[in-house]
C-alpha cells in the first residue's frame, strides 16, 4: 500500500522530481569533468551573479506561460531599455541613485501596462505584441544611448545588486562569513517548520503523504544541500546581494501563486480560459496583470544586469528572452499553460546556468553549447507533450 502511495505521489509530481534529479546529475557530472572547479566557493558565487537575471526573468515568464502557454519576446529589449534609462539618469544626469531606480521601475510598470493593454484588451496575440515590443524597445535603447555604451555607474548603485551582504558578526579569524551560515540555518528551520505544517494539514484532510521515514529523508537531504550551499558562500565573500533579492521574489511569488486567490486564477485561466471566464474570473485582468508584472520584473533585471556590467549597453539583454523561456519549460511549465511552479522555473534557470558555466570551464565551444541547450529544451517540451498524450490515452 505504501509503495502505491509513493508511486502516486511521484507520478503526480514527475516533472518536478525529474528536473531536480537532472540538476543533481548535471552538477555531479560537471564537478567530475571540471575536476572540482564547478563547486569552488568562488565559482558558486559567480554562478549566482551570472545567472541571477535568468531567475528573475523566469519568474515573470512563468506567470505569462501559466495563462495559456503565452510568452514575452520583448523582455531582453526591456532589460536593455531600462538599463539605458538608469544609465542616463545616474551617469549622465547625476541623479540620486534611489530616485533613479524608482523612476526606472515606474518606466517598467508603464511598459508592462502598455503591452498588457494590447494583449488583454485589444486581443493582439502575445507573440505579435511582444515581438513588436522587442523591436520598439531595442530601437529606443539605441536612440537613448546613440549606439554607445554609457559607464561607469557609482559604487552605491553597484552594491545594490552586484555586491555582497556585509558580515554583521565579523569574526575575521574564522575566515568564514558567519552571516551566510546564520541565514542558512534560519532557512533550514523555516523549511522544516513549513514542511511539517504542510504534512499535518494534508493528513488532516486525508490527502496522500509519503511515509515518515521517507519524509525525514527528504528533510535531511534538502537541509544538507541548503547548508552546504551557504557554507560554500561563507567560505568566499558571503551572500551576493542579488541572492537576497531572488530569495524574496521566490518566496513572494510562490506564496502568491499557491496561496492567493488571484494566483489561482492564473492557473485556472491556463487550464481552460473559457471555463474560467464562465465561472466569473476576469480573464482580461489576469492576462493584463501577467504582462504588467513581466514588465516590472524585466526592469528589475535591467537594473541587476547593468550593475553587473557596470554599464548601460545597447546590446544588453540580447537573447535573454530565450533563456527565460527555456528555464520555464525545462523547469516543468506546460507548453499549453496551467501547469508549472515558481520553484520549477528557478530549477530550470539553475540547469541552464550550470550547463553554461560547466561547459565554459570544460572548454566546449559556443556553437556546441547552443546545440546542447537546444536539445535539453526540446527534450523538456517533448516530455511534456508525451506526458499529456499518455494522460489522454
């Protein structure tokens, strides 16, 4: 009986478990191929700094995909455009950094509202509307920067997203960032608390749960991974600032999509838009929100990436939309909408990030890197299609 329960739980979450297993296999593989370099403390921190933008974009892209398999092709251009706005305000006009960031995010809000209006209320297909946005905002970026790179940003701007969290405990003799270790312990305690609470609630309503030994094993494995991760960060410079931002976004959007009514509306619309509309859900508002939100997160990415480059560049954000879309589908999003999680998008982004970093260290050419990533994406979507066809059979 217990085996059948475990099998049912695995079957219902097969894509999520498959991607976690795939991520672990890829990490182990490149750890061996790179002779241990992949998981050097410095390289782990670099993985976060180099791929933070993909995670933020993937979170926003996941909401668009959930509404019915829709995508946003304009996010890379929005990243460049909003980075150019920040550059003009901070570097050229010497504006206060915080005021410039507020204005830049407001511009991203307006961009998201503009695209959401055309898609949700005029019913222009998302592919066409965002393709137009890709061209418009890339052109505006070149107009603002006149085809030139604007640099450098002041240190007060760089530290927001490209720096590291200061160790408040300050024990230099230990040669460890104690703040990172403390944060890791807090996250583990929170994870254990909410896992136990969720298990109790499921048993209360007679939902299927794994056996207690398997549950304890899961807790131990995930807690160990979290602690090792923060220990590696502690051995270098501590937590990158962007990791704090990513953590807040993951927690916030996971709560929004899983616990809030409007978040459930997004899944309902992706499952069957007509049924959702007939049940009283304002599907236009849901679709508008998804693209409004994408505009804001693309702007945050623009700030992160311009700080990472220490420049506003007319070629920034090139192909970022494809990285975000690939991360979502690799992480378990359905090409038909209505299926996917924020954690899945993050896992997908990490798969892409580890592949990029590992292949670069090993010395795989850029052309073959593209081939491998394309095959991974194709396999993920094919797995979704195959799973759907089997479920219907």
